[in-house]
C-alpha cells in the first residue's frame, strides 16, 4: 500500500488519495475524481497527511481513501488547467443570468471546472433553501456537462474569494487558516473591545476570526487583577475597583467620597496586604484596662492590687438607695460600649483570588 497524500484544489477544497510512487509537497498531480480525473496540488504527505486524514484517526472511523494519484502533471496539463480557470469567469456570468431568469434568491459566488470537464461545480449563498432543479436542467443543457450546485456560508465565501481585512493584510481564512472555529461575542467582551459590529466584523459580516487569537492571553492576564466593582481595604480605607488596565498593570479606585486614583498593581497588592495585617493585629480592648475586681496594671507594666487602684482611681459613689451616680454610670457605659465595638469589629477575609475585602 502506498502513502497517503493530501491534495488541495481551487479554494479551500481538499481531499486525500493514495500515492503508489514518490510524491513531494507542492507538486501538481492528476488524481482520480468521482467521474473522471482532476488536477490539484500536493499540500501534505506521509505522517502529516495521515494525521490530518479523518479516515485514519481511529479504528472506528471510515476506511482510508481508495482513490489514487495517477501521475504528476506535465506542462500541457498545467496549460489546460489555466485555460479552464480563465473560462470560469464566463460560467459565472451565464449562471447569474440564468438565476435572474428563474427568479431565484441566491448569489452565485464562484465556479470550478473539473480537469476533464466532466463536472462543473458552482458555489452559491442563500438565506433560505432554494429549489434550483429547473436551474440545474437549464445549466446542463447550456454547458453539456454534469452540474453540481453547492451552497456555502458567508464565511466560506470570503475564504473562497479572498480579500483584504481591517488590518491591511489578506484574509486569514483565505491564506493560512484552514479551520475556522466558531467566534462568539463573549470573546470581544472578555477583551474589553468595542461591541460596535462595524469594528469587530470582517468582510463577510460575521465576527472576525482573529478575535480568538489573543483570548487566552487576556483571560490569564485578568486573573492577577481584582474584579470591577469589588471593595478593597487599602491604606486609604475602603475603595471600590472601577476599572483595570491589564497591559499597563494599572487599577482605578474610588473611595466613599468619590475621589478616584490610579494605582499600579504591585502597589495595590502591598496596600491590601498591609491593611489586612493591621486589621488582624488590632487589640480586642484598650491597653491598660483592668477588671472590676482583682489585680490589674497601672499603665506602666506593674501589676497593682485592688487597694492601690482604689487610692488612684475615683471612688464609686452611690445614692442612699444603692444606685450608681450619673458620673459612675457614664464611665461604666463607656467601657461597655468599647467592648461591643471591639467585639463587632469587621475581621478581614481573604478570597480565593488573593484579594482581601471586608466581611
């Protein structure tokens, strides 16, 4: 059994064949067609062609290709192929006239002669299903060959015809991009691009294929930044994240008063870390405070007894009924209020992304 080769034809059409002799890439060869012969260019050989061939991926896939490469194309074959390419302009013109005659809502994109003129392949686009049976009969009588009409999408039409994109270069789909993956609007949103259709659409009117090229880089870069709308504890207190610039690594913050500032990412991380450490080290009660009874401190680190404290602290005066006076009640209320405030102090919480916010 010979080697498997990939042969490309006009446009994006390609197929796989068996070559029983040595074949090299970029050779023009004559291959077996469905009914006759066709001419194409070898685009891959050997192991590369075997991996790309869908019939050779697994044992449960369809059998390998059965059609063979007949021979290498000579100068006369190439001249004949050029003449056929030149005649395809006439075919497109006549086909468009026939379409208008039959009143069909379809757009003829391109035409392709088979090398032996036994088949004529016509590509068209249409928004809906078209009944072109009468058109096929009319074209068969006109060109006296087998007619095949193939409906394609607008993206396939752009790849078939080629063109210049917004970047000033040839379309990726018509040059090197052989597999067009689906592109969604979410890709443009993740990259913070304008959602204006005229700016993110290609010549085909669909979203540009290049939107998917840098999407993974944007997703990885945004993981280092806090999300917009999140509130962070910084050196200036609570601030809300307004926007981020992943390429210059800048973050725009806004405090409760509405003042905005732009901070580098590394500086913001340092501020959040210091704020989290400060909250964790805040004491639960004021230094030097003692209990109502027992031993305490005198503020200089030396423990004092209840007798010593009684001589230095104001006496607790009571009324004849045994109730505390107003001055004593105010001091007791202040101490109780301090305990409540320190107990309910918001403790710092750290999210899975590494950014600290208030709980």
